C-alpha cells in the first residue's frame, strides 16, 4: 500500500491522484485568506471579533452538521499520533 499525503493541493490535482488509483482516507477542509498589512497592525477590537464570529458562522453554514471540534485538542491528538508513529520506526 502506498499512502500519499497532500497539503494545499487544488481540487484538480486531487482528482488526478484519484485517477491514478489513490483513495481518499481522510480529507480536511481549511481556508486561506490573505491578510492586508493594515489588518496585521491593528489591535484586536470589537469589530475584529465580530468579523471573526461572522466568518466562523459562514463556515458552519457552509458545512452543516460537521463538528469542527476543539482545535487545541485536535492538534494535541495529532502530535501524540505522530510521536507514536515515529517511535514505531
């Protein structure tokens, strides 16, 4: 069995992998947004929090019923899993 891990590939590239016989084992969706210089320098304020909450709600509406989970816990679990994999080598 050959496993391929793809990060940031376009949907077209993922389709090509599938055409080559790869099967999707796990697929996660992430979002990217370019941050303007003026956004990086501003302190967190109510407007920024409101925009963040609106973005979160938009993501939840786009993926109804999909539990996004606790990101800190997910990262912790993934690190533990990776550590176990490395120890087995």
